[in-house]
C-alpha cells in the first residue's frame, strides 16, 4: 500500500500476506503508524492497494466490501440520533422498513446490555455505553466478517475487559472471521486465536504470527492470570519491543528535523 505519487510516495505496507480462516479471530499488533488501519481499509475496500489484492470469501475486493462490518478507531455515532435510531439506521439504509429496523435494534441493544438506554443520545452515554451502541450498529446487519480497529482504545482497563467479554460472547454465538487491531498486547492475546505482529514502517511487513492455544470460553480478566498467558506475552513482546522502539525513534527523528 503506497500513499502519494513519484518521489514523495510513502510505502506504508509491503509484501504482507495474511489469511484468516472462517470463524477465526485474528489480532493485529504493531507500533503506531505501521499500517494496521491501512490493512483493514484495504480489506474493507476503502483503499485500493498499489500491488496485490484482498479477497473476501474468495472474491476479489473492488469497492466497498458489503459483507464486512467495520468498527472504526474513532467514535462514529450520529450525535443527533438516539442509541436506538443509531442502530436502526444501519438496517434502514439497506432498505429495511423503520418499524422492523427499530424492533431488531431494540433486541440487539438489549443483548449488549443497553435495554434501558434506547432513548439516550450519544452525549448522554458513557464511553463504554457508546462503544456498545457502535458494536450493535456493526452487528445488526449480520456481517460475514468483522473488522475492528482499536475499538476499545479510549476506555479504561476495567471497561475494556468487560467489552472484551461482551465481544467474545457475541462472537462465540455465531463465529465470524475477525480482524482486530489493537495496541494492547494483553488484549490481543486474551481475545484472539492468532496474534500477528507487524514491523515498524515504512514498508511494514508481518514479522511474526503466533497461535494462541488458550481454552475457550475465556473470561478476559481470568485468562490473564494463566501461566500460559504470560509465556505468550513474553514471546510476543520479544518480537514487538524492537519495532515499538524503532517507531518512537522515527518520530523523534521527524521531531528533530522539524
Ligand atoms: N491517506 C494517507 N496519505 C498519506 N499517508 C498515509 C495516509 N494514510 C496513512 N498514511 C501513512 O501510512 C502509515 C500507516 O498508517 P496507519 O493509519 O495504517 O497506521 P496504524 O498502524 O493504524 O497506526 P495507529 O496505531 O497510530 O493507528 C503511517 O505512516 C501514515 O502516516
Ligand atoms: Mg490506526
């Protein structure tokens, strides 16, 4: 994936090859600016790669990937709509009539623990509650694959753990393929079947791919006490540490020249 043209072009990601099996939960970790969001955007069909291609269910991605649900790094709720309306609209744009869309939105909001908050506007909800609405908004169309970009980033550790448990319980009901980007190595290990480590950019690549054989169902805050969890953490951090240092070094470099 390249941004810009000619001599000023920036090669963000190069030679990346990654397969996600049906029902598999893959977490992507890597230093800031390495190209994690870029990779998700290519799968979502929001960016076209300079070379290579993405396939979803064997079909080449060209234009927006209709089967994908995308949870963005930033909050993307509409401030002028209630929680219920924010979720229902995801169906309405697909042609579902408003009464049915609202019924289904109501049921899903109950599943994410917001039955009592249907009529609240985003500014009347906590950060964790807004993330639950966004999760419902993504899931209501029943997407075949889930793309999640640091969805729980701004939340406190306790709330992140609860959101992780909620996500796993929804995911285990009908397993979809998931690409989950996070800065947080512990979050990656506790959620995923595989943790993929990307190197610092430019020309970021995949430098390690760890299978996480921790038993399911998992409880986020308990799995972290498991001895095997710490072995994974140590092994993956070993891969990640140098890349994180490189990324910070590159930023200092830019700062120094500016
Ligand atoms: N539209 C763009 N034009 C130019 N460069 C871009 C564009 N989008 C991303 N980049 C660059 O590509 C690289 C990868 O960006 P990306 O947003 O994918 O990183 P990231 O791994 O998601 O980082 P973070 O963890 O901070 O979210 C960065 O160096 C970024 O500056
Ligand atoms: Mg990003």
